[in-house]
C-alpha cells in the first residue's frame, strides 16, 4: 500500500516535464540541496496526482502522509553516549539474529561478491558503511571463509565505540574484518576504486534524501563495481511488525525506534530518484526481497539488476 507506484510514476513524469531530471550538481553540498528539494517536490506532486485520480488513490496517499516522519531515532540523538548507542546496536544485532536477517543479506550479496572475486582481484574488497555492531561484516567474513572466497571486509562507522568493539570481536573470532572510523559524507583518505563493493544495510532511512545521495556519490568515487543499499520495505505490515519484534529486546526506546524507522523507510521509487540524482545516470535498480528493499547502483558499466534476474530473485 505505501509504495504508491501508480501515482508516484505519474508524479515523476509530470516533474520531468517541468523540471530538469536528474538535476545538475557540482559539489556535495549542491547534491544534498537539490536532492532534498526534488524529493519534496516529488511528494507534493504525488499528493496532487492522488487527489486528481480520486479516493482510491488519495486514501493511501493520506495514510502515507500521516505515517511519514523525519523524527530522529533515539539511538541517533546527540544526547546519547557512545556506550548507550552500543546498547542499541547490540539490540539490533539480537533482533537480526532472531529474524535470520543476515542470511538474507548474504543471499542478496553473494552473486555480486562471487562475480567480483572472479575478476582476479586478490582479494575482493567490501566496504560497509554505518556498520553498527558489525553483525553483517562478521557474517560476510564467515561466509567467505566457509566458501573459500578471498574477501577482505572493511566495516566503518562514525561512532568510536562501535569501531573498538568491532576490532576486539574480530580479533577474538579471527575473522578478516577491519573496523575503521569513517564519515561517509566525506570519505577522505581513499583513492579511486579502493573498494569493489560498498554496502549499506538497515540504515538508509536514518539519512535524509540529500544525505543518502551524498553517501552514494561518495561511494561512487571509491568503488569499482557497485553500491548496494538494503533496508526495510515500506509497508503497513512492517509498520506493525518492526516495533513489535523490536519490543522483544526489552528496551522501550529501542521499540520506539522500531516504529520510527518503519515510518521512515523509503519507497522503491524514492530510492530510484535518490540514486538517479546521486549517480547522474539510470544504471541502478531497486527491488524487493521481502521484507527488504534492495538498491543496486552499478559503477562498472554492467546493467544493474542482472544478478538478481540471473539468480531468479525478485529484486
């Protein structure tokens, strides 16, 4: 219901007639500004289209508008210490483990990893942005070790406590994962194609459209093959389910974050627009691997989405 594809595509077509799409930008500041502005215009135009098409389209639009929020999650608030934030990401890790989310991520990423590893690079190089507890990074390293894939995983975050905890656990588990502090809006210190794949998991909704576009554009500077963003699918079912499952962790603020996050998940078309502006091309694909939305932006000239189609997956 909350994908609103019919009204969304009509709204985008209308905007293309009146505005430049994708809009031009030269600096990261301009990218953030033009993306936020275009996204706001898109939502406003979609609302007008829904009104024109009648109640059957307007009611879902009104529900989406009522649900939508820009509220900051508890874990991202400035008054939280690094130790407190660590408790939140540990709770998220427990929830992911309970729901078997990491194997789903591996299933999504495995074809691209194997393709990259098969190019003769030694090893294939993955950068994870906003890694949190490091659960996905460790799962990737364990998958590579089990399947004898030569893979180097670099996990990054802006919270120092996450980095310290991650490196400690990597040492204990003897896994090929390196945790580094990183501001994903700048990514200083890296060269062209220092990584093969950049991954961002379960955190796309923590950033405004302009901020997310900036992260994708920064990744394009330093990534040879692709950016993969994985997040919750925007839907009524997850709006109820995410806070319910988060509540099992016994942390009221974390359960509140579950509801806030589900209200902030981007629709497929919103992610297509953001990626299109960030990369200034159409070589990206957004699909659903329920309950996840998957954004793939390719930087190597190959058609985005080919892996999913080849593997028979619906994303």
